[in-house]
């Protein structure tokens, strides 16, 4: 029976590891290595990030069952558990069961490679985990298979031949290279040798520009568009003449008896001719004169290249939207930290005031206790806001493809300014004309229509030419010029229904693309309407939130004065602090919604790069 968070032994002992330090976890692993140990690392999102390690000893081997996400802190936990178990029992055989692992990050793969190198056997199920295990163990398996496939009788001969060949050839081909020292594990890392120094300050414009240059998704989109350009050139080359030059020399021998039906023409006639040499050298060429199918395919490839470029631009806008949203979210997190810090300062001042009044005999102990509780609550909120800020900044650094060790800070702040409310119909028309997804679908429809025309054009005749000119003879000195020019007219008589099937398939592609176009039209209209509604609502929320912050500050001042004068206890002060906290949160959220709505509107009308990439 497997239970969550306890050790299975004669008695059931529940020991959760949420508050266990690494040192305590190490001691617990040492004690229970010979029994069945189950550890769970809980987090805020229990169902998605739960990690469990189960250790069970069976006869002469130890089974290590891993379940959950092998990423982040889970990697260090598994590494520590493996070191303790392997160090305590180096002669034991270890099986690492990865059937319950849902995700493995690069650090987890590195750890699994080290476990496999130290003798641990990896067991996995599922496509991703099996591919990861094959990647780790594949090199050793390939070397073993290569050894078993060799012929034992000829292996020594092949070895010595290869050895002498390398000894003779390698000095002439290999340039002299300076001696290199073995690289340390840190030098073999994919990170830069030196960590970036200092803190990098980024404005929103700089972050967007940097993302367009370094973001991997944007770069992949550019490469995909470049592939479309090359596909267009390949299709164009089919319409152009082709020429090549060749030189051949061969020996031929003909069976004359077989050429004449296996009988001699007359007595004394030789049964064969040759061998004799044949030498040929010269150019050959070919090309289409009229082939409508090739021309239609070229038109389809040209439209496909335009669609690929439009997709690349659409991806750029999507990357800009992600960066802008992450940047605005980071600004919101920073604003939350600043607001929380100001509330901590206010709570500290109110606590000091309550303590002073108690010392003077005016205040009571319950007032001081309530002020202290409120102070601790505000400190808790500050810690949570600081963690959210750091996580948000790490996410922005990931989008910008920066060095993981690079520290960044933001140069802008959440701002509000009055903007006119755009018209809905005008915005929808602008989105349909400027959105790159719409342009891509239009080009894909044109490409599918040309593919349909190309399939229909296969029923028409086509004209091609080919020929060659060569110096032909038994040897180069006796060769004479020869040539062969030909033109070919061909048209299909029977293709087994292939042409009709290609035409119908192209027509189905067109219908599918038109359905996607109709869905995209509705999606663009929905995006525009939603962005305009959110923008108008956020504008009003900012005005209300600003007024709420102003009134909450006045409420805090008045409650503080009443408490200081002894007219009331500090319950009114605590309530006023809570009102101010809610007002600050509302103001930050309203500013975030306003700036996010502006970005969503720019994306919905296809103006993301024009507005934010300056």
C-alpha cells in the first residue's frame, strides 16, 4: 500500500516534508533506506507540481520510484536521495522507475545521465520518457550492437587496416593544434564562462526590440519564412533549362548471338564484339517549352511563400504581445511590492503609536496586540508580493532569451492617460486589413487554387526539349564531335483517376481554408469588441480607484487622530488600514487592466509592432 507523506513500517507514522529542511530530509533517508520510504514535496499548486520518491528494497536490488515533475527543486531532492542511497550501498543494484514522471527538464536529464553512468537502471513508459531514456542509454547500446555485428574472424584484419590507414593519413590531413587541457564541468556547461555583471535596466521599447532579435520563437518564424522562399526558388527552377557536363570512359563487350535471337547469321560470324573502349565528354541539357502544370505549381509556391512571410509577421506580433503583457505584469508586481512596503511602514508606525500609548497608560494591551497582528499580516503580504515580483521578472528574462544569471530591472511604470474610444466597425475593418493571420489565409487560399489548376492542367499536353553535344570516340585523341537534339510532345491518356483525385483534394483544401477564414473573421471581430469593452471599463476603473485611494488615506489619518486623542480604540485604525490596502490593490489592478487592454486592442487590429516596436 502506498500512502502520501508517511513511512510504511510496523507503525504508521505521518511525517510531511513541507517544512523539512534538506538536512532533516537527508537524515530521514539514511534511517529508512532499507525500508519503504515515500516523500512528497507539496507546493501551492498541489495537483500539478506534486513530487514523490518511493524507495523499496527487494532482495539484492533497491527500487527507486519517482512520480511527478522532475524539475526545479525536485531535481536536487532526487540527487540528494540518490547520493545517500548509492553512497550507503555502493554494491547494491539500483532500478529507477520513471513511469510516473510527467515532465523532465534539462537539469533532470543531466541527473539521470549521471545515475545511469553510476550503474543505475532507468525504466520508463510513455513516448517522452522513453525517448529521454533512449537518448541517455542509446550511445552505450549502439557501441554494444556494433561490437556484436562484427565478424570475429575478420575483426583483427579490419582493425589493423583502419589503424595503419589512420597512422598514414592523419598526419597529412590534420593540422597541428595546440594542446588543450581537460575542461571542467563548469567549462563544459552551456552557460557563458563569465556571468553578466551588473543589473540590466530595460524600458518597454528596449524589451520589445530585444525580444524581436533574440526570442527563439520569433527567430524560428523567420527561418520558416526563409524556407518558404527557398521552396519558391525550387519550384521556379523546374521552369528553367537545366544543363550539365559529363566525362565518361567505359569498356564494352557485346553478345552478337544474343542480339540476333541466339542464332548466327552466317557461318564464321563472330559470337561477340569487343571489348572496346568508349570515351565521351561534353554537355547535355533539357528543359520545358510548354508545361502549364509546372507554371501553376510555381504560382502556388509563390503564394505559399507569401503566406509563410505573413505567418512570420504574425508570430512577431504575438511575441510582442507576450513581452508587453509580461512587462506590464512585472510592473504590476513591482507596484504591489511598493504598496505592500508602504503599508508595512504605516502598520509599523501605528504599532509604535499603540505601544507608546500603552506605556503612557492611555492605551490598552488589546490595542497594541491588534496593531501587532496587523503589522505581521502586512509583512506576510509583502513577502508574497516580493516572490511574485521575482517570478515575473524571471518570466520576462525567459521571453527575452537572456542569460539566466542576468539580473534585470524595469525602467517604466504603470501609467494612465486619456485616449479616445475607437469606433467598433472601423476597428474591425482595420483588423481585417492589417492582421497578418488574415493575409496568410488569403495567400493559402490562392496557393490551394493554383494547386487545383495545376492538377487540372495535367490533362493538357506538354512540350519538353533535351539534347547533348559530346566528343565521342574510343580514346580522347580519336574522338569526334557528336550531338543529339530532341523535342517531346506528351499528354496523358489514362492515369487511373489520379488527376481527378488531386483536383478533388485541392478543392477540399480550399473549402477547409475558407471555413478557417470565416472563423478568423469572427475571431478578429470578437477580439476587437472585447478589447474596446475592456479598455473603456479599465479607464473608468482607474478614475474610481484613484478616488478610492485618496479617500482611504483620509480615513486612515482621521482614525489615527481619533485613536491618538483617546476618543476611540484602534479598531477603526485597523479597518482603515484594510480599506487602504483594498484601495491600493484596486488602483494597481485598474492600471494593469488599462495598459493590458491597450495592448490587446493593438494586437486585435494588427498594429502591435507599429505601436510598441519603435
